[in-house]
């Protein structure tokens, strides 16, 4: 999917590396809160089985569709059922959506050294340096 089709992914990748996982976690939490019809200030435990909290398979499919649209990735349906906690879904999505440090370094693992990859790496390093 093109970046314009995945607004949350673009926002996540625009953050400093240190902030990306927390932002992804909040996005996933918000989708599960919505599916469970919880208010924004209600706490949703990261390690509780969301099906035990009342999530139905239909609502899980809706969460899947919204996350795929927001993040521009395919989310295997089995992940939602095998990984029945928010933390496990965040862990999976972090591996799929958030680039690893080695992937951001031009020339590593076949990254090819594109100018765009270098620019993102430099932007991340500067953000990390000046925002901490």
C-alpha cells in the first residue's frame, strides 16, 4: 500500500525511533477499546485475553480491517486469534510495520543505500539527539 493510504504508518515513521512502539501500542489499544465499546479513559489491560473481555470474532475482524488500513499492512487473521492479547498483537505489528535499526542503515541486509533511507535515518538520529 502507498504511504498516503496508511496515515498512521506515516505518523509512526515520522516519530523518533524511541517513540514509535509506544505510539503503535496506543493506536492498537484505541482500536481494541473501540471494538470493546470502552471509553477512552477506561484501562484495557495489555495482557488480558480480549475475547474474555467480550470481544467477538466479528469485532476482531473489524479491528483487523481498521489496523490494516491505518498501517498499510496485511494482518494475518490467525494473529488475532492465536495472539489474543493486545500486547501480543502490538509485538506482531511492531515486527511488521516498524523498521528495525539494521534495515534503516543503508547497505545493510540489502537495503540498497537509497537516499530516502539515509534521509530517514539521519532525521531519526537528529530527532533522538535533540528531543531527549
